[in-house]
């Protein structure tokens, strides 16, 4: 390890070089220059790399987003306006490059998605949803470092809205992660769910902010060009969505999603004979990892379901939730009467199920909630009993999740807004901690997950 002062000297030299090479007489990056994430790369290479593969970077390049926005503009005769762009490409909107997002594909990369500049210029949060974030535009990059090393590239400022250890920081993330539709429906509620949970309670041991869970710290790696030996925060922010088109770090992002999903739920499986000779299979699930419900946010588009299979010897005697990789979960509803799903189901005024944001008037929610003082802890155990006539020798269970329902994808393909080749790229993940196998050779009635 090199000493802190050695880095500082090195960094000062690097700064000098960058500025001599690219900034001419002035050492400061202009407001315009700071808006381009490429401008951060030389001094913050890992932040840049992680962000580049994140859904924040992909938010306005995502073909599903572009298809939905285009269809929404058409079906509402433009009434949707800047609604979608304000969160998915906030700098394109605020810089005046786009108003309805239809022109996003022709804009330069520097305008796409949720950029470094946007998050790091936030100076106030004037609400709880629909991106009410105010920008300082003063070239001072806000962050959680109280004693930043001086740089000539930009000013720095410590901000409680950024420092992950304080509850204030969840307002920055949260107010962009809660969506109230133009029709007044509170559709995406991650921030509200977090606020209701024990994680948002001050002075409680379980207190955790959005960034404490989603931006884990990592040691700086000086030889890779980091600024100092302080802890840095991961900017990859894996969730459920993946890049469907050519994009940086696709494999890394996918692996990070699988890791992050691996511990969100726990499950238990109990198999017991009844007096009448049938068998009861009882599955219990609990959300132990998310600081909000699971699924959360775009829960109306997510598909989460439970697969249970029972065998007598080699013979399959019962199954539910056996959804093939190219099959829509919705298509199973009619034939699989035991189907157990989690998520939001959305309807129009007439009670007809709908797929698109702007059509939604009513939400029916079935989510795995996070612990909260207001909820009896028993209610946080979500259970189902399946009674079958046979006596199984082996039972398996697993929870599966798909970032977006194939029924929605099909709807967008049918309306001519989405390329049909993308359908095959929608992933299905298995939550590793929920995979259980029970065998009759075990004397135990119940098998908990790993
Ligand atoms: C010429 C080098 C250089 C460039 C270019 C640069 N930075 Fe920095 N930045 C620094 C240094 C040095 C620090 C101090 C880091 C430390 O103390 O560990 C810093 C700190 C920061 C901080 C932390 C502020 C705080 O107080 O917590 C943020 C946020 C930041 N930079 C964002 C950016 C963004 C966004 C860009 C691109 C628009 C960028 N930087 C471009 C050198 C640079
Ligand atoms: C979605 C919002 C968001 C985006 C986009 C974002 N950052 Fe950050 N960044 C944060 C937050 C929040 C922190 C503070 C974390 C803390 O201190 O708990 C942070 C911290 C930093 C820091 C200080 C060191 C550290 O890791 O704590 C630097 C430097 C930085 N970001 C650079 C960048 C660069 C460069 C980009 C774009 C390539 C970028 N950020 C994109 C939210 C964001
Ligand atoms: C400008 C609004 C905005 C802000 C501020 C913001 N986000 Fe996001 N975030 C988005 C959008 C839009 C997406 C979705 C992109 C997509 O999936 O297509 C997203 C995606 C994510 C995802 C991945 C979701 C998934 O399912 O793949 C995570 C995790 C996340 N954000 C966490 C955070 C955290 C933590 C913060 C605060 C440090 C934050 N966000 C701040 C708008 C924002
Ligand atoms: C206690 C840790 C924790 C806290 C606090 C937390 N999250 Fe999460 N979050 C998770 C876990 C675990 C998941 C599920 C794993 C995954 O999706 O990859 C998740 C998933 C998500 C997703 C993906 C959507 C989905 O359906 O699962 C988003 C977006 C998100 N969180 C945003 C936020 C925001 C915004 C906040 C703060 C208001 C927050 N999270 C607070 C742990 C946390
Ligand atoms: C208030 C900010 C906000 C607004 C407004 C918004 N989004 Fe999002 N969007 C998000 C966030 C945050 C996520 C990530 C949610 C998550 O992972 O749970 C997201 C995710 C998505 C996704 C990917 C996940 C999914 O649902 O399949 C699509 C597509 C999308 N939004 C489309 C749209 C469209 C189209 C509009 C306009 C009708 C829109 N969004 C308006 C913040 C917003």
C-alpha cells in the first residue's frame, strides 16, 4: 500500500495533466462538461465503470422503456408529456434536449439515464414522489465525504442527502422511486414501504437506509487510480432489471442480481399426513432481506411465483407454478388453480386487468412486507397449504422471479412498439435461499431453507 500523501501527490499530478490536456487555461470543468459522465472517468474510474452497467445508466436506453413511453404518448395523444422522462432521463429534460422522450434515441450518451451530475447536484428534496429533486448547478459535487481532497475539477460539498448513514439520504433515492401516475394512482411505493418499516426508525438497531443496503462500501484500490484510501460506495445497484441490448458489464450485472436475490427471502416446507390419508404440503415464506416489500417498485410489472412439485418415487404427482422459461405466468392462471404469486395486479375503472401505467385506476397488492412495528410478526409469514391425495416421497419448492411479465412484453410486441426478438432475453431468476427439497427418508416433517 502506498501512503495517503503519495496518492495525493499522484492525483494532483493526474489532475494537473488532465486539466493541461483538456481544460485549456481554466482548471475547472464547466457546468456543461460536468454533465457528461465521461468527464468523471479519469479520476473516478470505478464509479464510472459500475454506474455504466447499472440500470440508472440504462434507464432511457432500455427498449422496453422506449416502447412503453412511445405507446403511452400515442394512446394519450401526448397527454403523458414529460412524465416518464423526468425520472428516466432527468438531465435530457432539465437541459431542454427532450420533453416527451420520443427523441431519446437520437440524443448523445451524456444525456441518457440517471447521470452522475443529476444525483450529485441534488441540493434539496421538495416532495416524496415523482422526482421533486432540486439541482444546485453550482459545480459543487455533493457526496458523503466530509473531508474531500481538494480538486480543481469541481467543487465538493458534504451533504446529508447523500451520506448513506443518515436517514435523510433515503429521501433522495426514495422520492424518485415512488411514482404517482397522472391519474393519481400511487403505483410504485418503495419509499413509502421503507418509511413504514423498522428500517426507517431512528435509533433502532435495524436502521438501514437505501444506500446502506444498495451501495455497499468497498475499499479503494489506489493502483486502479482511486483518489485515496477511504471506503468507496458501489454504484452498480443491481435490482431485477437487466440490459436487453448491448451494454457494458451485462454479465457482471446479472451475477450481482443473482447474489442480491439470493438472501432476500427465507422459506420453509412441511409435509405431513392427514387422518384421512391425504398429505398436506405447507410452504411458508418471509421477507428477511429487503428494506421494503418484495417485490417492490414496479411490482405491477414484476412476476414472482412459487413452484412446488411432489413426486411418489419417480412419478410427478403434483405441481404448481411450473412456468416454462418462455411461458407467461398469466397464461397459467386458468389451468393452474393453485398458482401462488406475489406482486401488484392492476385494473382500469371497469375492473378489467390492464398492463400500461396510464390505464391503471386500481391496484390490488399481494407483496411480502418488510418488518414494521405496526404489523404483528406472525403476519409476516406468508403461507399456503396444498393438500394432495397421494403420499409423496419427495417434494421440492422454489421461488422464481421475472423482472417483467411476458404478457406485458407480448402486449408491446402486438402493438408494434417492441422488437419481438427481445422476448427471449427476458430472464427468470430463482431465489437460491428458497430452494428446498424434502424427502421421506428424513424423519423431520419440515425442511427449512439453507
Ligand atoms: C481531475 C480529477 C477529477 C475529475 C475529472 C472529477 N473528480 Fe470528483 N473528485 C476528485 C477528487 C480528488 C475528489 C476528492 C475525493 C476524496 O477526497 O477521496 C473528488 C470527489 C468527488 C465527490 C465526493 C464529494 C464529497 O464531498 O463527498 C463526488 C460526488 C465527485 N467527485 C463527483 C464527480 C463527478 C460526478 C465527476 C464528473 C462530472 C467528477 N467528480 C470528476 C477529482 C475529480
Ligand atoms: C442514483 C444516484 C447516483 C448516481 C447516478 C451516481 N452517484 Fe455517486 N454517489 C451517490 C451517493 C448517494 C453517494 C454517497 C454514498 C454515501 O456516502 O453513503 C455517492 C458517492 C460518490 C462519490 C464519493 C465516494 C464514494 O464512493 O462514496 C463519488 C466520487 C461518486 N459518487 C462519483 C460518481 C460518478 C462519477 C458517477 C457517474 C459515473 C456517479 N457517482 C453516479 C449517488 C449517485
Ligand atoms: C432520477 C431519479 C432516481 C434517483 C434519484 C434514484 N433512482 Fe434508482 N432508478 C431510477 C430509475 C428510473 C430506475 C430504473 C431503470 C430501469 O430499471 O429501467 C432506477 C433503478 C434503480 C435500481 C435497480 C432496479 C431494478 O429493478 O433493476 C436500484 C436498486 C435503485 N435504482 C436504487 C437507487 C438508490 C439506492 C438511489 C439513491 C442513492 C436511487 N436509486 C436514486 C431512478 C432514480
Ligand atoms: C435492508 C436493506 C434494504 C434497504 C434499507 C432498502 N433495500 Fe431495496 N432491496 C433490498 C433487497 C434485498 C432487494 C431485493 C434484491 C434484488 O432485487 O436484487 C431490494 C430490491 C430493491 C429494488 C428492486 C425492485 C424489487 O422489486 O425488488 C429497488 C428498486 C430498491 N430495492 C430500491 C430501494 C430504495 C429506493 C430504498 C430506500 C427507500 C431501498 N431499496 C431500501 C434491500 C434493501
Ligand atoms: C417518479 C419516477 C418515475 C416515473 C415518473 C416513471 N418511472 Fe419508470 N421506473 C422508475 C423507477 C425508480 C424504476 C425502477 C423500479 C423498480 O425496480 O422497482 C422504473 C422502472 C421502469 C421500467 C423497468 C421495469 C419495469 O417496469 O418493467 C420501465 C419499463 C419503466 N419504468 C417505464 C416507465 C414509463 C413508460 C413511464 C411513464 C409512463 C415511467 N416509467 C415513469 C421511476 C419512474
